C-alpha cells in the first residue's frame, strides 16, 4: 500500500520528536539530565527550509482602464525668463506654450550638461505648441541627470511684434518612484515584433540592487482584458536603481497586442498603471 502523502509531509517533525525522546532516555540511562540532552538534540536537528512562495502575478489585467496617459502639460508662459522645470528619469514631460504665431512653429533649443545642443520639433494643437520628452528613455533628448538650459524663440501672435523669447532650465533627477519605458518602439507603432525578436524595457526608480519582477500578458480577440502568459526572470537593477528588462518573443507566440507588467516591489502587483505597464504588438 502506498504511504499517505500527509504522513510523509509530517515525517520530518515526527523524526524530530523521536530524536528528542530518544535523547531523554539515553541521558537518563547515563545519569545525565534529560532536559539538557533534549535541548542539545533540538539544536542539532536542522529546521526544515521555508516553503513560502512569492505572490504570483494576477491572471488578467484591465489594460484599457488603467493605461491612458495623462493629459497634463507643463505651461510655459511665452516671453517668460528664468523658468525652472523639474523632471525625473523616465517621467513623461510635456511643455506647452501659448502666445506664438500658429502659422510657424517656435524654435526650442536645449543645451545639455555636456554641451550638446538639442532641437526637438514642436507639435501644434490649435493655439498651443508643445514638446514631449521622457528623460532617460532610449531615443530621448534628455539622456542624463543634470541641468538642461532651454530657449524658445518665434514670432508672436501679434502681428508686427518682435521675436519673442522664452528661457529657463529643465532639471532632471533620479526617479523617486518605479517607472518603465520601452527602449524601442516595441511594435507600438506600425512595426510588429516577430518570434525571436526581443522587447526591451528600461527601468528606473527602484532600490539599488533590487530584483524586479515582471510578467507578460496578451489581449485575446474581442476582449478588453489581458490574460497572463508567463512571469519573466527577475531583472536586477544597478546601484542607481536602473536596469534593462528583456523578453524574447517565443516561436509559438500568438499575434496580437501584448503587455509587460513590471511590479513596483517583490510582492507588489497593485495596479497596471501607465508608469508600470508597456504595450506592444506581436505578429501581423
């Protein structure tokens, strides 16, 4: 007859108890204190290893409910000087300015801490001109921590007026909260990833040396929920709390929208928000 699994599971504790009783009888026969002998035996028998498992990722996520980007825009008064704008690594920052002519884009010039000159293109939205940056993200103009000086010049809305100049500083600091950003377009645009290609996600704002957990999800057809596919190996960030997470698209991957959810802590699957989730396409 096969042994009962529950008995097998309790066998180490039973053996430990028998060892303590045997130690007491042996000590009594030898004229020693049974209490002392049992205490020594208790120290000698190793404790079973902890079997506590980590909290698993959720089986699905409501991607559409949690991942609309913020429409917040940092207002830059046209003609103002000495402005101070602060941003953290991987934080999306939008600069919006009114007061320039709608017919011609104003010119934004950024001087980086290393002396490089950066000239991002402006985007028009009615009477508002805007620029979007994500410091530290791959391809972004603000690559390093430090102070960037900027000027905006252009024709004002009032005809006949002289060129209008706006100036100030953008101070980029380390992220104080966990953030993530795709290191390339990840199929977020027209390009779709194929099996064998990799998705890279830049991480920032974690504790130095922290092991960051992440999970991959897929959106089934005709559904607004993303279903769990797999948990990825931990990514250990560097001494500044930053790192790069990678996932290679497997050969049996199903075409469609996918998402990587990066946990903010070892047991923190608390919400797939815009800072912690990245979406991309696989296949056609």
